[in-house]
C-alpha cells in the first residue's frame, strides 16, 4: 500500500492484475478498479450497482483494453452525497478522467451509468472518443410509463425495511428480503451492497435515502433534450432482447439525438445485458472498439 501525493491517491492491490484506488479531488472522492492493458476504456455501472459487478466482463476485455471502473457517487465505496443528479455525476466522471489523465477513452455506461455518459458528452464535448450506452435511452421514462418508478420505489422501500444492524449473516438478509422481493437473481444483485464493517455490523454501501428522494431524477433527467443533437461523437447502443428499456419507439429518438449511431440487440438477455449474455456482449465490444 502506498501514497502518491501528486494525485492524492491511495492504492492497494487485490490481485496480480486488478487494483482499487481512491481518488481525492475537490468535488468527489471516487473509488475505482483498474485492470488490463491497451486502449483506454471506462465502464459506468447502473443503479444499485458498483465496479465489482463488471469485473467478469472487464477481465474478458483486459487483453485489449485498459479499463477503469469507478463507483459512482452514492454507490459502492465512493462517498455519499445529498445531490444525485446526472449533471453532478457527469462532473464527477469528468474530474475523474482529468485526474487520471485518461486521453480519448471509450466510455461504456449501463442504465443509470448510460445516462451519465450521455450527459457527460453533452456537457464536456470532446471528452471521449466513442461511447457505448447499454440498455437505456435518452428519455424521461415516467412520460411513457409509471412502472419503472413504482418498481424502483418497491426495491428501495424493501431494502430500507431491513434492519441491517440485526443481521448476523448474509443468508439472514436474503431470507428477510425474500418477503418483499421474490426474484433470486435480483436479491443477490441487491445484497452485494450489504457490507460487513470491522465491528461485524452490516451496513448498506448505497445511499438508500438519497436514492429514494432522487428517484424521479434518476428515472428521468432529460427534460430539455427534445431538440438536442449530439453529432460530434459515435454512439453505440446495446439493448437486451427481452428488456423494455430501449423500446422500438425510442430508437427514432436515439437516432435524432445521436445521428452517428449503431443500435444492436443482444439475444437471450434482459436489462442486465452484460451478465445475461456476457460472451456475446464482449464480442460486440471487441468488434466495435478493438
């Protein structure tokens, strides 16, 4: 473990080829994982996610790319904030890129992370070489359906109902959460955010209260994009075959905002495209960007 004063970093290796680093900057302290060697590529996770969720895919890409996978604010091991807007998260990533001196990266964003990427290239033109948006569109989802907000309200409320201070082992949490969320896969994903502290007491890594109050901003956040055109960058969109996040009627909106676009559907996958069909997903990325 060592300190490097030039970038104010604290770095610790967790394996021979993966490291995690805290970046201290004026605005936001971001935790990230770094792996591989090659062209620079940044991956931004989605709501309830963290860098850990992408390590399997990152290892599959590490022979071609140098990957940075940060935890966005209010997620994972990055700090908590009362502000959770796409503008703030885009500013965090912009600062992260500058602090790390990452030049012309390809930036991939899944779900909420995809919206961060779209905001980033709009606010900071020229920051990326290309972008890849995974299973999300530049739309206000509540304008089309209230399902997403109700679904996420149920998820957050279910997590908040758990008294994590009384959980002895993870299986207890899974049993308790199963009363509210029946999908095994979703529970396992959510419970990755449960962290045991040094005193053996559990805590949530995600900032549930702020995410709850910011839910409308997360589901929407694109109020002024009706006449937006971003033609300075190539935008690649990947959607899950069985997901409803990039509907067919959203594709004209994508093509209007991002004229230089490619849209591809990944078979046998839902919203978590990279987990449902990782081999196909990685093959697409290498064909596009390697």
